[in-house]
């Protein structure tokens, strides 16, 4: 026989549990929101986050606090968000590394991006550039790898760090060219560019933002960009695809939250961030950073996370790239 008071209490608890997410979403946001950037302050990801946060906060009528939690290629800060309460008050603006590639590179990942995060929106992406020191004779990728072949693979290609998209794109390009070169990892774009300009390395493979001004000034030689079409900031630099290298690569930014974020919160955030991205001043600033504007549905970001993981797994496995 059922204990009627116990049955009523249990039914009430189940109903309350079912309605809790809806009540939370209806109230949200009622306090400041933390937007975690899993990279150091002052970098491109941080700049994009602060650009979005200021305007998103105004639309939500709430404060957005940008908090930098750098470390482990973006894994540290992204994991912090993955383990946060799914209440919409802790989000991340993170990149393709933690969202797609890092799980293929690190022996121990603290989170699974497909299971532990709620995709919200793709914010934008920055293609890569292959840029050479002016002393290098090559004027395109084919000539560069012809020279590398003639020198028994002793040409050098800098990248912003082991496992970065610059490293992966260089590995893919070498595989297509069937010619090895010496990969030289740096701790970021700036030191790689300094050594490239000083003639310490022959070429760099990296997001184009830091290199545009010096290519335009003739201090560096642009050999290729890795976008589908020529990039507006560097209209005279051909794409890798134009040159017969099927290399399309970019670092992209997305906003995510913890898994099981209420659907109404995801929808509200997606709507408002899309509106922010449509603002002319935001679009113009992103283009100054060398980024194309993103936007779209949460499903679009989820698809990008999955497809990039599949795409780069082949390169990572073939080149045997691993990180601790």
C-alpha cells in the first residue's frame, strides 16, 4: 500500500525538479556573469572577449566580468567552465584548441568538449598566413618546398607553439608537398615573428593578425593564406588552395557554457550574441583583428567542434604530435 503523504511529497519534489530549469531561465540573468578567457590578458582571444562582453552586458542589462584563467593550451580555463554550475553565470569564450584539437594532443584531458560543454555560438575565426623572410627566394609555397627539397629538408618553419593550429597547418602542408622541413615552435606569435624578421627562421605558419602590417610594409613576404578565398586585409597574397595545397585552417572563437545549460538560457545568449556580432562597430573591430565574423546557431558551433576534431586527427596522428 502506498504511503499517501510520502507519495505526495515525492511527486511534489519531482515536479519542482522539472520546473527548476524553467524558473531559472525565466529569472536569468539576475546577477553578474563571468566570461572566462582561458588565455592570458592582452591576447587576441582576450580582446575579442572584452569586445563582446561590454555590448552583451548592455543587452542583458547585467555586468559581464571577463576573467583570464590561462594554462595548458586553454584547457585550464575551459575545464573551469565545464565544471561550473549550469546556471548561465559562468561561460567561456574559448578557441578551437580546447574545443576541438586539444583532446587529440594531450594525453590526459580534464574534460570532454562534446559531453561537458554547451555550445552557444561561433564568434569568429582568423585564418593563418605562411609568411617568409624577404631573403627567402621563394614567392609561393611550391617554390618554398622545392627549395626545402633541394636543401634536404633543412628549411625552417616557425609556429606559435607545439600543437597550435600553426603547427598543424605546417604539418599538413609538408605532407601535401611530400617534403619535410624543420618545425621551430615558439611561445606565441610575437617571438616567432621577431626571429622571422631577423632571419633566424625561413617561414612562419601562424594566425595572420600579428603579421599583416609587416607583410603590407614589405618587411615580410606573404606566401599564402589558409582561407577559402583571398583575405581582404592581404588581397595580393594567394590562398594555399589556389596554389594546389588543400589547406584550409583557422583559429576560431566560440562561446560555451557547462553541459546541461537550460535551453532557454542558451537561446537567449545565442540571440543576443548574434545581435552583438551584427553591430557595425563590432564587425569592423573583428576585421581589424583579422577575423571574419561568425554567428549562427548553437548547432553550427557543435558541428564545427566535431568536424575540426575529425579533420585534424589525421594530421596529428600522421605527424605523431603529442603534448604533455
